[in-house]
C-alpha cells in the first residue's frame, strides 16, 4: 500500500505542475491573441 501512495504522490508531483503550466500557457496565449486581434463586438454585429 505504501508503494501505491508513494507512486501516486510522485505522479501528482509531476502532474500538478504540468497542468498548472498548461493552464498558464493557455491564458497567456489567449491574452496574446486578444492583444493581436482586438475583439470589437460592434463590427461583429454589422457582418451578421
């Protein structure tokens, strides 16, 4: 049982920082895209 707990903690130690990194990268990507292409609702409604 102790081996399973140690393995789980090891996986969590690898998995959590990876997930956090992916989420941070995704947020930064979204901010970069919105900075590059500003969203203007007025222009969107004119097209439709």
